[in-house]
């Protein structure tokens, strides 16, 4: 079979067949009387074998080893091909993501494209100051795509940069709340926390609804971040979780003590804000009193509950504080007495 026939049958160009011959991959078995290359059926089968191995990503040198080295073991090479393919897919996926983000920025010209690319690269800088400046400038002529901001804030460990990114994300709007809500299901605890903290700073009814859903999240940290934000927004659904935070029942046993104290203060502040609504003040006071009355509530929790009652107006809170002024725990009694004196103007 002449080279033209082989090229038509195999789909490999005559030029590539000559290249294979120069590399020693496949040599025509013979020559015609006129000196033309003549391929046998075995030669054609080898050409198909070469093309099959090339389709797996093998180089021509690797193809030659696979076909001619009797001691060649494919397992190691296949493992290497798997690794290289994954790296290639990751690189292509990253490129696709970058292109989608540039498209989302709706560039009017190549200057806008280049500006967006520069911002995206700066957002991935190893320098925290660069990332922070980029987040703070993520508005105006070349706003950063929301997806890029969400990815950045979920990856960010520096608190100052994270704050700037949350600010930029809150200003960006768009699909930010929905993307953050998806991150609440992340297997990584730190990603879930970053997501809910960012969601807490997002304005609008959509973010509020997602925060309300987060009150039932299995992760205590997510609940602890969502409840104070909802309290500041006047959402009464957060009251039970906020009371639990004052008591300390939402805390993970392995969580640092100082985190619990911060959550206690945040929860008490949120309850105080909610108690500004007369319709909620007695409800909040009743929830705090109920927890005080439980035999399982320890002394540290009772002291925190008494302190929380201090910022709740209304008759229910006043009656509870009067009773607590005679409490057997001196710290509780003194706190209640002091608060009552302040209320009476003494």
C-alpha cells in the first residue's frame, strides 16, 4: 500500500507519516520498483496503534517506548498521564473562570479588559496590602465581578483584607448573597464562617432571608454569626438563638473561651436592640427569665442572663430584676440591685 493510500485510510497525513519514519516509529516494509514507499498491513496496524497512544496524551517519544521496549510498564506512565491531565483541566478551568469574570464585568473595550485582568491578579497577590487596596478600589470604572469577590472573601485569612472584601461585596450586590449561601454547605468550617460573616454585612431582604435560614444550620458558628445580624435587622426569629448564646449553649466545646465571651456580648447587644420594640421587650424578658429559672443553668450563665436583662425595658424585666436582687448568688444580686437603682434614678 502506497503512502497516499495509507494516508487516506488512516487519516494521518503523508507529511506526518514521513515524520514518523524519520523518528523510527514506523518504517514502510518495502519499496516499489519505482522507489515509492510501500506499507504492509502490519505497518498500517502500527500506525493505528501510534495514533491510539497519542490520543491518550503520550508524546511521540513515549509512544516509541511503549511499542518497542519489551520491559515497558504502562502503569507508571498512565498515572503520570492522569496527573498531567488533571493539571491541564485545572488550568483550563481557571482560564474559563477568569474569562467568565471578565465577561461579567461587561468591558466596553480592551482597556476595560486589561483593567479587570489587573484587578483580578491583584486580588490574588501574596501581599495583604495589595489585596486590601484592590478590594477597597473595587468600584467605579472597573468593578470586580461578584464571583471573584466571593471567592476572594472565602479564601481570605487576613482580618483587615477580609473586612475590605466584605465591604466591597456588600456594595457589589448581584448574586453575592446566593453565592455565599452555597458556601454555607462547604465542608471547611473556616469557609462557612467567612460566608456567614460576609452574608451578615449584605443588605436587602434576600440576605435577611438567607440569614434567617442560617438559624437552623448545624454549625454553631454559623448560627452565632447569623443571629446578631438578624437582631440588628429587627428579626424576632433570632431571639431563641440569641438567648442560647447568652447562656452559652450554642458554643462548640472546643471553641476558645474568649470567642464565647464575644458572642455573649454580641447576643446581649442584639437582644437590647430588639427590645427597643415594645412588642418584643416582654417576650425577650420572658425568655431570659425562663432560662434563669432552669435548674441546669449554671452560675456564670445566670450572671450573663442578669446582665442581659439590664438592657431590656418593661414590667417583666423589672419584676425579674427585683427577684434577682435577693438572689443567693452575690454577683447576681448586686447586678440586679445596681440596675434597679439606675432605673429608679438613684
